[in-house]
């Protein structure tokens, strides 16, 4: 389908719902094309291609609300689907807070080009992509006697989404992505430590294509001899790519639904200093070619640059239209775009050098956080730091604590921002974390 | 031992869309009847037997060894309650066919969301690219494989109106509120799923399955002196509408309230290594993480599991028998036939303490030269099959729960979990404990909560020193993830003593 045909279908579905009893309707159509190749032991292990389409309709029928999606896009199927959906919706209870957004808040066009699409997506040679996976594997294969298994993957994809609503929104977005990764297992005693490295990009030309296999191998070899050490309270440095694991419970706690359902450890904290004054985070949707950049959110609300935490003070929750009405707050969009962390001035090595005795966390293994209280406990692996140097790989240990205390006890942020994610996290040094080991 | 009826069937020309010219090798199939079941499934997916054979031929046109087609139509409905009202509903329809080609242990895969011949042939051509040889494929006769039926139901979810489901969701809310004055919020849900699958492969096997699923539960949020806590209860089965009863509502509501109440007094234990008593039921998460994943034969075939090369070795005490079972009646993890068209079975992973079998899919069973165990599963037609667990549990042992607890001087008793994980190569596994108790001098004392427990698979297995006679399957909403694919599973365990695990907590 061309973009115009998709708009036509979306509007037809919207009108069909309006004609059959819905008062407000939003329809979105998404398409994804993706391909991947996995290489293992100098052979293609797996070659996949996919084309996917989906239509999602949000219905507001006599103050009752439901959402329905299908990948059967023929008009006759859709007509029946929508009618059934409206019929079912009528059996629900009324919910006075359900409406489409205020049209004033919609994105109305003329935004800057955020450059989230590689226009040459279809022009890259498929054989070249397969070769990339082979080259990545070759960086490792046979390079060390301790290697048990190496695999490397190349993947790419193109997603398109458009949306229309019955109170005047129309918009579409497209994103492309390319990725390359390597996974290595090595033999070290009884254990078979494994590690992984990956790079990704919005543009094919920007994708880092060299050194991924080598890095995965280095990381796996460094893990040989992993062991737990005695329990204790220590400073911990969390590597930049791993920080999101400790920050996502904070973002969950800022969500309108969690706030309104009292399922958050940050209820009624807006405007208060909740974390270390070293923590300043901005949600910036307008970074050119940022992984989370967008002009409007999933409801069509125009995005805005917002401070989430300013010197430890909670400044904004993530509130969509529904929970905004329930909480009597202005909607701010229900999800993050790009999170920009204010950074420090040391790289990871320099951060490690400041620690007398502590742990560098390079990976998590399970665990969870209680969203209501902020209590967490996670399995970790990484390295013991002594006198500013990594002296021993550690694993099979837990860190346990509370999110409010953890983020109040920031020692220092690194300057090594992880550019491969929409959360631009640097490495972080936390003071006084409880470890359980032997 | 069950015998499965295998019918030879031949395809009928009448099922073909008007006037299609058949290649010569299909002519011989005309004028022979297909079974009513096969016809039902072919109609459901709007295809004919000839089309299946055409697509398989195309999939093997570049010389692959084997190809299969996996058709699926899944309808999901969900009702949600918040702030006292059933005020949201979600539904989803997913339809398509996955086409896989194997060339040795190499896989080519593509799928199509439309089932026109052209669309399927296109996808088949993409998947065919994994091979490059001159080998030619001759279509096989179609062999219908009639699957077992491990989930008989009375009333299918697709025949149940929203109107009939809403009252149960409302009732669980009202019941939770009635049980305790501290309740401030309830979130309740009812999700049902009806999935039809049809499978056909280049060996001629044609089989099919209807897979119902229901999950029902509630999250209870309570407040006491400014402290807020929440917990939930849920059940999931391959059962029909007849399963929903007022007794079930009462049981779930009581459980949610009890589980939340205990958290107000719970604290964190002292961190470190200690004996862990795993309570009967959900503690099966230990088997799933510590043993189950590392027994999945794809990891072992690639040499990346800590259990690679350990088949036939003694890995645990004599009383340890660990099973992965796809045949439990109406169980969330059961399947009548796996997603590669194979019979499911009750598979002993560990028998009398000895490693007995890995968990196999087609590729790994051929690699190891063993019969498939019926563990080839996929999240949907969009994914390739992988060796996956079903219901994983341990048989009862010689001890009693009281024996086991009284045996521990200082340790923890855990029986309520939220999630777990494992590193296949290192064997390090974890599970997150929502609640449990300290054990002091052989007695349960202080409640504990929100801690991660970590151990090493082979060591933990060897460290199971006692096992009670109170085996229980946990019928919660367990979902297992691997390589980005989610499949429904369950787990179970009798009360068990693990001599030593690392327990998270305060220093």
C-alpha cells in the first residue's frame, strides 16, 4: 500500500466506526519490514525476512473505551471486526475520563526534519549485509583456543506508522535501523562464560562495522575465573550501557498510571528534591537522529523538551491524556523520548581509578524492583576494583537496596554517554551499595 | 502407551480455487476424500491441499533438505478493571503462515500475513535462499496426523460475549475490597485466547491444533499507616468459559489480600549464603532457571551450556526426578502437538539423579540422533521453532515439609516469586522472591520480601539434599522468554531444601 492508500484505509475504518456508533475514534496503521542473518561457525545459521502490517483502532462509544488491532486488512474483514468491537464495548462500564486529546495539544505539522529514516534503505546490497555478519564472526573465529562458540548477526528494519483521529489529527512517522552484534562463549574451568557486543544506527553508513566481534571476545575472556566475593557494603560503578536497568524503575515510577494507582515510590513528589543534586535529566525529543526523537507521541500530542529531574528535584511526570484527566494534571506525553543526562568529566577508566575498593557492574542477571516501595534486588556480574584497578571478575552476587537511596547517593557521573540508546546514560558511580556474595 | 491414528489422505481437486492448472505430480491426488478435520482447518486458513504442496515445492526449489508451513490464527481478548469498574477492553487478531526451510542445521525463514498463493510463494522463495544445491524435491503423499487432546473444554472463548465475562472481573474487585479495609486499589484482568494452528511439512505430515487459554487475576494495593504495598494472584489454564466460577473468584481474592497483608511486616534478610527451603508450587521456577534452560538442546548442541557433554552423568541425589511434560490436562504449558508437528510427551530430564534427556526440537534431535521430545515451540507464525519447556516439575521425594524446615538452623523459606533468569554458559541463575519467611532454629519466623536469590545450576542441583512428598504444580501466568520469543509454561516443585544459595539482603 502507498502512504495515501493507507491514509485512505485508516480514514475509511474511522468513518465506519463513527457510522456504527462510536463518538470518537483513532486509527493507526503500522508496517514493518525487517531482515536478519545469523552466522555461526563460518556458516549462515539463520536467514529471516519479514513484512508485517497492523491496524489499531481506539473506540470511544457512549463514554466506554476499548482498543482493537488486527493484521487482516481487507475491508470486509475490517468492517465486521469494527462492528463486533463496538458491540462488545457497549457491555463495559462508563469511564468519564476517556476522550481523545484536546486538539489544541496535537502536533500540527511544520516540524523540523528529525532525520530518523535512511532514505537509501532499499538500496543496500543484501550480499554486503551477509558479508558484514561473516566479517564480524571472522574477527573472533579461531582467534583463541578457549573459544567454544561464536555467532554474529546483522539485522535491519524499516517501520512506518500513521494515525488519524476523529478530532482532527493526521500524522505519520518512519524509522530505520541497522544493527550488528557478536556473541562469544569461552571455556574457563567448568564454566562457559559468554559475552556480547552490539552496535546499531539509524543510517547504514553510520553503523560501526568493525571491532564488534573483537570486543565481544575480549569481554568474554575477561570473565574467565569469575567468582563471588564476601558480602559487604561498597561503592559500585555501573557501566554506561547497563545504567538503564537501574533507571527504568524510576521512569516507571513517574508514569501517570503508576502515580494515579498509587503504585509508585514517587507519588506526590513533584517539585520535591528526591534524588542527589548531581542528577539532572532532560527529555529532549528534538535531537537530530536521536534514537527516541519524535515530533508527536502515540496519541498525537506535540512533543516538548522537558526537564525530568533538575539537580535532584522531580520536575515532570509522564502523563498521557487519560491519566492527566484522572489526576487533574496537564498531559506531558506518556513515554520518554531521548533522556539526556548531565555528565561528569571522567571516562570509565578514570572513574575506576577513584575507587579504593568496590565493584564495576558490567551485566545484570535477573532481579526486580518493587515499584510501590522502590525496594530492589538484582543479580550482577562484573569486576572487583582494588586501588583503582580491576583485579578479579565477579559473578553470582546480588545488589540490594532502595531506589530512593541509590539515586540519592550518586558519587559521580562519567562522561562516556551511551549513544546507542534513546536513554543517553553515562557510567555512574554510586556510594554505599549492599552486595551479597559469600 | 497411546497410539496415534495416522490417516493417509489425498487432496481433492474440488478444494482448489477455480480452474487452477495442476502440475502432473498432483494429478494422482484427485478424487480422494480428505477428513472433515483437515477440511475444517484448510477452510479456516483459506487454502487447499494443493496450495500447501505448491508452497513446499517452492520452498525446496533451491535444494533445501526439509521445509514446513505453520499456519496460525489467534484471537486475543482482554478485559481490564481499574478504580472499581470494568472500563477497558482490548482485542487482537493475528493471522498468517510461517515458512521454514532447513539445510542441515541451517534455517531459512519468512512469513506472510496473507495466504494467497502468490504471497506464500514469495515468502517460500525468500526462505528457500538458505540452500544452494541441485537436489530435487518430490512431493510426499499427505499424511494426516490426528493429534491428542489434552485440553477438552465445553465452551470456547470465541463463543463467549463480553457481557458474560464482565461480571467475573467486577466480582473479584468487589471481593478483594470486602476482605480488608486497607485495600485502596484493585486492578483486575481477564485475558482469553483462541488459537488455531495447522502444520504441513515436506514429509507430507499434516496436523492441526486448537489451543484455548485463559488468564484471570487481580492486583491488590493496600495502605497501612502511610505504607503502600501490593501483590497479586492469578491462574491460567487451557480451559473454557465453564472454568470461571464464584469459588475461583473467592480463592483468587483471598490469595491477593493475604499476599499483600504479609508484606507490611516483611523485611529484608541479612545478605549472604544460606540454606534455602523452596516451598511447594511456584518454587518450580528453580527448575525452570537452574536446570530447564541449560538442558535446552540448542545450547548444548552449540556447546554453550554448562551441562554440555554431561548426558548420562549423575548430577543430583537419587530421589531427584525432573520432568518436562507437555501432556498435563488443561495445563497452561500443554500442547496437543508441538509446533513442528511432533507428539508431545512426558520427558524425564533427570531420572534417579542422572541426566536423562535434553529438551529437543527437530534440529537438535537429528543432531543427537534421538527421537524428538515434542519441545519444538514458537511464539507465533512469525518465529522459528526452538527447544522450549512446557510444564517443568520434580516428582515427590522421601521427606516431609516439616522435616525439611526443622532441619534448618538459619535460612529462608520462599514460596512466592515474580521472575527469574539464567546465564546458560556460567550456569548462574536467579529468581526474585516476592515474599517468604526467615527460618530460625527450625521454625518459620520473620516474613521477608523483595529479594533476589542467585545460585549456580549444577551446584544447586547437587545441593538438593531433601525433597518432600507434597508435589504441587503452580498454575500462575508463567511466560518463558528466549531469543525474543515468549511461550506459556508452568512449573512445579515439592518442598525442597537447597543446602546453599546466595540470598540478597542488607549487609
